[in-house]
């Protein structure tokens, strides 16, 4: 009877005190005579007890976190916005279809970006047109629901540069914003503040307002590449062109970006509105840049700001905002899906609100 | 006095059982005192919260041990543990402690902290091993051991034909986890 049972089943029943008197006696006899069995059995017990102890401690830790959050005054989350997310998305999608036909290049930000860099100034008119068409759709939604639509304007993507709440995205994403929130993997909203930015390279560093915030219980698993990668390097990206995170892959198609900009790469990778700020990662898990804009006439030509520009921006931050950047890449030996799984915890949607 | 001791014993029993009201009550009634001290000694709000939560975890693990008895009041214990944890943290950060207050590391609690540190390393190794396991073992074991899902729920969630298949799969996963975990522990 005893022999037939799986050793794990036995060990589990043993630590849960579920063995009958006879079984227990038989087990103890075997443990005292069969030493290799006894050793293996002990290992199983140790393993199971570690699992259970760890599980129980995790629960206690999460209760403590709750207790701490309850101590602090509850922060107003933009709940009403999330309720209407679906309609918002429909509006954005409809409007962006109108846009794609009329533009040559545009920021990969989801919606009506008013201010455009001068080098893209030719496009401004088209964007204004796009904006009008979209505002019309938004007005329609307003009339249908009978309540004021939220003042949310864009969604984009960001990624952590430290686990305790520093993150990077594009300058144009937050430019002129009244408030910026991120939505993390668990669906939670967190308010973020702008720490520093550089309009020329189109980069901005944000920090989650809540000092207790952590993206994950693990450290940031990727490093920011310190040198420009070579032509033809295969890359992938994670971003939020929709509510759900989306994966895409491609390669570096030119080492310089839009109009020969050396702070950018030109990539051959699909990118859509909402993917501005999405991390671009090479096969070993180094972040080599972040998506900033795309050319839409030819499908797949995307521009990304390179990571060195982000490194120099982060290095220029002083005082309490001094950041120690992730230098160790711990994703090198992981399979692609595991890399994505890790990266996902540190990639978030960015929601920008304007009056 | 008798009354206080009684409630403290009771509170500790519930803490050991993982009772969430007991845990929250211990945390909230000591947070101000501990965080005030940490902030006065060079820490930020985040440090204060981390240290305070860690101290309660130390007490929780201690309360679960077989021959557990607390000779001091809960507040005395938590405060000493928190101080020790914070001094250790400051040492790690190589920050000078700008205070005249003498550093009093209480030896008995020092032992508790040593046990605690070892346990944390152990659990970290387990977490790493779990990560390395990959799909579907990682999810399966997490669902069963961390989220306390029943075998029937696992059958539904992972699409096994019946609970026996799910069990067999779970044992296979455990065997793989054991190998990865023990490799790490030996390093």
C-alpha cells in the first residue's frame, strides 16, 4: 500500500497529518531501514515546507501592504475613465484610421497631439484635421452617454528604469499634460510626475508619486545598452496600442533615424498609435531604445530613440532624483517568452489627461 | 496588566495563524512609532514602511516557531527588531549615522534576525527556482501552493482530463522544482 504511493503524495499527507496510524507506522519503519528512501523523503518534506512557508509569508506581506495602504489617505483614481475606456478606444481607432491615410509621419501616440516638433511641422495641418474628426466622435459619445466625457487625451507606453517607480517615455507624450497616470500590469492606476526631459531627443523621465510603489518584487531585469547596436540587429517591443499589451518584432533597418538623426534608429517593426515610448529590446534582453514615431506610407518603418540618449538624460538628473540605472542584464539566457514575461512587469500604459 | 498580557498572547496566536485582522492591527498600532524613529534616523517614508513591515514579518515567523515565547511586549520586540534592521540597512548603504544615540544591538534579537536573513535567502532561492521552472509548472504550483486552488480548479484552469492527471503533473513539477531549488541552495 505504502510502496505504491508517490513519494510526494506521501510527503504531503505526512506534513498535513493526513496519514492513518498504520500508514504512519509503515512509513516510519521504512524511513529507519531504507536510508536512501529516508533521505529522499526528507528532501521532499523540506521542499514542501519551504513552499508552504514561503506561501504563508507572501500572504502576510501582502496583508501588511494592504494595512499600509489603508493607513494612507486613499488617493483618487481615475475610475470613471476606465469605465469608458471601451468607447474611448473605439473613438481612437476610428479616428486613427482616418489619420493613417493622410499622414507621412506622425508620433505614435494614440490621438490628437496638438504640438508637433518643428521638423514634423508640415504635418500639423493634417493632425488638426484628424483632431477635429476625433473630437467629433468624442462629442458623439458625450451626447450618447449624457455625461461629460473625461478629459483624457492620449495613451502611450512607458517602461521602468528603476524598480521603485522611475520610468521613461517620449517627451511628446506628456508635453502640455495636466496630469499623467500609468496603468501597471495589475491594472492599477498610479499618478506620475515629470522629473526631467529633453525635447530634442524626445525623452522624458517620470516618477510614480507613491513612494512605496514598486513595479515588481524583482529588480529591473534588463540593462540599457551603452553603445549603438549594429545594422540588422533583431529587436522586439512591447507596447499598448490597445488596452492589452502587444508584442512585435523586427530589426534595425538603419542605424540613424528620421532625416539621419543619430540619436535615433530606424526600425522595420510594426507600430501603432499608443506605442510611443515602448521599449525596444535586442535578443539578449538589452533595451536599445524606445519607439517614438513612424512613417505610415510604407508599413513598418518606425523610429526609436536610442538608449544612450536616455542614459545621458538619466545621468543629468541630480539631487533626490539621482537614479542608479540598471546595469546588469539578467535576461540574456532566457527564452524569448520568458524575456517577454519579465519585461511585461516593467512595461506600463501611460494615460495623459488634459483640460 | 494581566489583561494586556492576555490580549498580546491572543494576538500572537492569531498572528501565527496568519489572521489578517491581527496582522493589520499589529502593523497599524506600531507604524507611527517605528516610522517616526526611522525618519529621525535618516530614512525616508518608503524605508519606514519597508522596515516596519519587515519587523512584523520577523515577529510572524518567530510566532510560528515551535518553542515560541515572547518574553517582552510586542512593541518592545518590534521596535528593537526595526532598529536593528535599520542599522543593518544603513551599514549596507554605507551611510554614516548622524546621531549621538548609541547603537544598541540586542543580542537575543540579533539571533532572530540571523535566522530571518537565512530564511529570506532560502525563500529568494525558491522564488528564483520557481521562475526558472517556466510554464506550466510555475503557474500550476503557484495556483496550488500560493493561491490555494483546489485540484478541481486546477483541472479546469489547466485543462487536465481529471484530478489524477493534475496530481501526476503536480508531482512532476515538484520533482523539477526540488532539483532547481537544491542546486541553488548548494551554491
